[in-house]
């Protein structure tokens, strides 16, 4: 794309060229990524691209798009380039301080929503809140709920705070920095939710290039990936009200091992829920009745 060519690039032409370029570079979803990036640069939705296929792009738009394309070829996740990711129908601010919210995690949110539907004023704890996608989505749906989000990363908490403000739940959400239950000593909750790091340390190097751009502290779960589950499940009973539940997202093949931790801590396994691909993704444990 030389300076002389800039005036000749239309939306359709740039999408076709970029889609092929991404394909040649091994990007998994080349056309979709091209459309999302161009939509972001233009400040329009993807439908606009198709309705204005022959519209020429301004030099400034092309320059900004070219920079975005360079980052994507380096396998920077699209969400880090645009600064946004949709989750549970909401638009979340995303930075490199947090994991990119994934559709699989919506299974965890839906499981918690179903179980909190009959609780009048639920209080929810989100461990390792990251972007706040889980707790903000819950509070957005449950207007009478309050919550606490805990994360060890100040950068992540800043992102969660921005998302809470964006979606109008900041007044009902306290964000605390610390390691798991340390910031909530002596407190009990109607629900505890968590999507902890669950990748075995030895598998990190073999992850997709995009995933390796995400914070390692939010990925690495120890030698077998279960370090955080052992700690969470062991300590959760002391922070759950009678009859309250703990719901955690787990990695592929980890559900049985995580469920096995429940008996040791005195929790009962209520459900193991599969994600959209049929993988056991969420384990729900309950205290008492």
C-alpha cells in the first residue's frame, strides 16, 4: 500500500487484500479479523462495510488500519488492538493487563445466574476478576445483587473498574487487590465464581501465539494446572453461606479432578456443565443443604 495507492483503496478492496494477507500469515479467522479491525478504525459496525463496499478510504484511515494489520500479523489478539471484546451481550474494555473474555466463560455466568435467580439480594465474590467480565455481567443482570471482585493485579483492577462504570454497576461492586480470599477475610457470600489460571506450566510455551500475548499470571496454574483450584476449594467453605455455591471454570479434562477436591473440603458437587463444544467446562459445588 504505497502513498500513491492510498486514494484508490475502497472498503471492499482493502478487506479482500487483508483477508488474503492474514490467510497467508496463518491467522485463524482472516476475513473476520479484517472486518473487525476495519470496523473499529472507521467507528462503524460490520454491516456498514457491506453496504458501503465501494467507499474509498481516507489516508488517515488507511494508515491506522495498516498499523492494526501489522499488530495482528504479529498475532496480537484483535481485542488488544481494538481495546474491546463482547461478552454476555456487553461491550467490555480490554487491555493487555487482562485475559480476553471468551465465549466459554459465558457458561459460568449463565450457571451462576440460574442459581441466583431465587435469591433476593445476592452477594457475589469473583476471584481473579481480571476485566470484570464475570462479575459485571452478573450485576448487570441481577439488579439487586452486590459483589466483590478480587485480583492480584492493579492493572486488571483498573480495567474492571472502568467496565463497572461503563455498565452502571460501580456502586454495587467493590474491587480489592490481593491473593484470592485474603482481601475478604471473615466475609461470607451467596456465590463465589472464578475462572482461575488452569494451564499447566509446561504447556504455556505451546499455546497459540495469541494466547501467549495474554498475562502469564492469568494462565499458568502450576505443574498440573490445578494449583488455584486446590486453594479455592479448600478455603471456599469458610466464605460460603449455608446453601451457597462455588462455581469455577475448568480446563479441558480437569473437571473430574476439580470435582474430586470438593469432597475433601466438605462441598457437594451439584453439577458439571459442558460448554458449547461439549467439553466439561464448569464445576458447581455447594455448601450444606
